[in-house]
C-alpha cells in the first residue's frame, strides 16, 4: 500500500507461533495510532487475510507451514501496491533474511526485539523508511559479494543504475559498500540531509525498498 494517511496504521501479523502473535498484538494495541487488522498462522492464510484487510504494514515470520514467509513475500511484491513487510526471525543475518530483503522486505526484526523498537519499526516502514541495524546491514551486504547474478539480473540492474546522476551513483556505490549515511557524508563532503535525500531518490530510481536492495543493484550492475 502507499503511505498511510494521518489516521491509524493498519497492521497484520503472520506467524505460526500463537505466543508470538499474542505478544505482538499486545504490543501493537498499546499504541493508539496502530490498528491490528488481523492475524494469521501461515503464509497462505496470511495472503488471504491481506487481500481482505488491506493493511499498511505486515509483520511476517520467515519459517511457516504451508507457505513460508519468503514465498508469501514474493507473492506480495508481485502486486501493484503491496503493503510494507517487516520479516520476523530468530537469526539476525542468515541467508533467509538476505533473500527477504533482496525480494522487497522493508526491514526485519528479531523476535526478542524490545516492544518500543517494534512499534518504532512499524511507524518507520509505514512512511516509506526501512528498519535495518547498520551492523547487520553490513553483514548482509558483505554476503552479496559471493553471489553470481543471472544475466537478466545484470541487464536489469544496469538499466536501473543508468538513471542515476553521477552524485547519486557515488552515494549508491557507498551504500553498496555497507557505509552508513554519516560515513558517506564525510567521504563525499555532503550534509547528512543531502545524503538522506540522495538515498531516498536512489531507492525510487533503483526500485529498492531498503539499503540491501540498493547494494544488490550496484553489485549486479558491476559498479562495486
């Protein structure tokens, strides 16, 4: 979905663990600006619920029966206006998380994340931001260097990166090296606000929803 209006943020929880769903529901209900639009215990049921409830944000487990979170995410990202998706995991930098972020997730949360940070994550992704810790982002980006993209991915990435200005390309390459905004600002002699503006435009031009996807496009295009 597009950015939610000034009203409440509609959220769907998809997780096969009833205790996790209950805990998340309690956390979200404590925020008056968040509306719990429903819960599901597997990926397929979750997709059906999303189609009915039209949430702004989805909190979704990666490992589930019937249809796992990765398959459900791929189905959602194929829609014209998908909701923002935060994947839930017990591991902070495994291959499943990398795949989810490459496939369009707006971020991920460890299941033991403190309640305040869960609420913050929902608010951030609802307005088009992403929820990734710098340390884990760097770990995930480092894994891209061992990936050999298919020819079509290379062509697609090259086409997208050609839309970048010279300065945007510099910033995108820096993101692809795992650098945070403060490092990029220092190295390119830019203000933090300017770097953030560049990153926002780069995400639009590269059809990316997070920094890992930017890094992936840069890697596939051979610009790293």
